[in-house]
């Protein structure tokens, strides 16, 4: 099994958190695990957040298609909605 780790990097991250991320990345890379860093260059933090979320939605959609799954059907979420409606 080949693993990939995806990091969401934001310019407003506290330096200690960024340092932890970098240390963990070094450890993972030494084990042969690929690291993907995703960031947005927008000036406003809310826009950066939405930018990354939008990208993740599309990545999830296409990964579903590539793996022969219907990306619109999410059994876990459907189960959650059903259980919430029971109350």
C-alpha cells in the first residue's frame, strides 16, 4: 500500500504548528510516504479556506470516479442523516 499525506498549509498558521508539520513530514518522507502540501495564495483567510475546500471537493469527486464509485453517494452521511431524523 502506497500512502500519501495531504497537508493544508496556511500563511497564518502559528510557527510552532508549522514546525511540527515539517518535522512530521521529514519522518514520513524517510519512511517513503509522499507528502502533498496544499495552500491558497488569496489574501483573505476565509477565501483561502473556501479555496482549499473547493479543491478538496473536486479531488474527492474525481477520486471516486477513478475508483469506480459514485461520488454522489456517501453511505456514512446518508446513515447520519437518517439517524438524526429519528429524533
